[in-house]
C-alpha cells in the first residue's frame, strides 16, 4: 500500500462539530489522496454538507484536525484565505453573482486573489467556459441562463482559481431532470483529467462511473466506506441498506 | 379521450382575442376623477368661506416681491427664494453626512467588534428615543460652543445625526437582505472581507437601499424646517420674518407650504422614475 506517488491531499482526524448542544459531526476520520474521487452520501441531516463545508471553513469545526495539502485548517483568517485558494467549491444553489456578467463572475477571483492581469484572467475564463460548453454566454447575466448552465458556470468559476481540490455540495439537487446530465458530464470530464474531488451527491450513475470510494454518513458519523460497486451492490450496514432501499424504492 | 395525441399549435400562431372597449372600466375611471374633483372643491370652498367669515383681507397681489424684484433690469431674489436655496444647501450637506454616518453605523453594528456594536447601538437608541427639538438644542447650546461651530453647522450636524440613525437601519436592512449564498460564494473563491463587501454584497444591496434612502432625503428637507428655532436663515425662518414684517400670515404660510410641497413632490417623482429604471435593469 505504501506508494510514493500517492500523496494525501486531505486528512481529517477525529473531527467533531456541535451546533450548541447538538452534535452535527462526530469523530470524522477520512483521508483523500491526490487524484482520488470520493462520493459522500447519506440521508438528509446526516452531516455530509457540514463535513465538506468544514474543509474550506465555511463552517468551523471544534475538535480534531483537518489538513489540506499539508496545511492545517484553523479559524485564523489568513490561513482560511490560503486554504480557499486551493479548494474550489460548487454549491447546490450555484451562488453565482447575479449582478455581474458570466465573464466577470469568473475573472473576479483570479484577479483579486492570484494577482492575474485582466487579460490573462479573461483568457483563462474563456478557456474554462469553453470546456463547460457555454463560452457563447460569457456576456450574459446568471439569471438569463438555465439552472444547468448556471451550475456549469459555477464549476468553471471554481476552476479559474486552479484549485487542487474540488468540493461539490449536491450540485445537481436543485436542477430540473433534463439539466442534470450536462452538469454530470462536466464533472466526469473533470474526474477523468485527474482532479481530486469530494462530491456530496445521490447520483449513483455518477458514483459508479468515477468514484474510487463511497462514504456513507448517518447522524453525523461515517458509517461505511467502500468501493461504489460493493457499496451499491452489497451494503454492509443496516442503515446503508435502509437508505439505499429508500433511494431505489420507487 | 384516452390515448389521444394532439400536435401543439405553434406559440406564434396563437393570437390573443381582442375584447374591445371596456365601458365598465372607463366608467369607474370617470367616477374616480369626479370624486377627486368634488373633494377638492369642497375643501377649497370651506377654506375660502372660513377666511371670509374672519374678515381676512387677502393680499395676494403683494406676494411677488417675496420671490423676486426687478430693479434696473436686474433680478434681486426675494426672501422666499433665498430661504429655499438655504434649505436645499442645508438639507444637501446634512444628507451627504447622514449617509456617511449611516454606512459607518450599519457596518459597525454588523461587525464582530463589540465596541463598534455597542457604540452604534447606543447612538441609534439615543437618537431615535429623544425628540429632534431637544437634540437641536443640545447641538446648538452645548456642542456648538464647545467645538466652536456656528448655527448653520450646528443645524446641519444635528439633522445629519438624526437622519443618519434612520439611514443606518435602512443600509443594515439592505445588507442583511442579500442572500447568505452570496457570502458563501464570495468566501469560496477566497475573496477578502473588504472585497466581498465591495464587489458582491454592497452592489447587490444598493437597489434595496437607494429608494428608501432617497425617501429619507425628502423627509430631511421637511425636518430641516425645525432649525428655524435656532434662527438659521432657511425657508421657514424667511416665512416667519415675512409675517413679522407684513402680517400676511395666511398667504405666507400657504406659500411656504406650497414651496416645500413642490420640492418634495418633484423629488418623489424623480425617485419613482429612478426606482422604475432600477427595476427595469433587473432581469
């Protein structure tokens, strides 16, 4: 197992989080190596989103350590800024900036955070917009685009920061059924290029195709970790069996 | 019906039916207009009769010099026009300072700084829970001598701090109304706190802030009348002086009210046009 080319990019050890007295996450341990794709699933309220939001400190954890690319994640603002430059995030609700054109949405981060010139940032943005197949829409505003297009813009916006790790928080849950495929295709392409990804999603087809591992969570704990075929074909824990039967039940 | 398949009519081929002239709606409009004319006619008649029965001798022919006089082909502005200019200058300067105070107080209130939150909260509560007239006296009789400011600036600063407390709440409301996802989106691409507000949050809260803020400036013009009690030479003071000289109380107060009304209504119309164009820009 000791392979010199495998380098851990994210290491979470004994992480706990509470909202007041409510235990949101309990003793989370997880390592994601460079180039690995991990799918996180579980019932709603199981802490999946909270866990990945701790990685770029949109939520603060209270116990345990998170290491991203060798840097420990702490609540210190300078440290958070450093982490966020390396970690891209795609949200369920896109969170594009509606008052800016698509192009401006994409160039803001590189220009303000990486000191990239406007021209270079524009070239970079157009490159990624082409990759997500919406370069023609660069001059439009987000609300003029369909949900699927907006989500692909959001992916391109994250990629413009040249992240080492991409976090996806239920990227297709808010989309109409006919929009989902386009977004998943972009994610699959990204996976094939070797991007390290942690995806909270219930898209089983996607998980089967790209995931190295599936992490199943319930009530703030990691219950089961397995390869996608094993997990979907033969889940070990009762709770995973129940969850999958509900997911497939109708 | 089961199993039936229809081809859709292309949208372009579906025409809306013309329902023709709506006589009922036209009738309602006429009735509303007639009602308004009637109400104003009755009001006007009551005022005229009231003045008549008091034996008040209207002297409208004397009011022109209140606005301007022409001497040797040169126009000399009368006290009402000069008073109006002073009112607008007073309200304009106070308005700019009020907005600055509003932004500072709103951000202090929203910040993590305990001192900032306490100071802005105390400021808001103190201003909103004491009478404007008392604040004016404090500024004029207490702060002005201490800091060596004249009556005009005492009036400006008092109005600015008064309206600033309302501006702060308007601005805070606009900023907190921006969706939480926008903060997260800005955080996720690693923007600093300053950049986040500058590029993402404030630009999106402006359409929410600007209309009530311009409304605030209109009420500032009305509230500015109160500085006449410390004898700042604005419109209301000009009116008081004219009455002392001419005893034409009815005419002068109608004129002063009319001037305030025409200024504020003009501004209101501009604001609603501005609001309209803001909404049109929204997709």
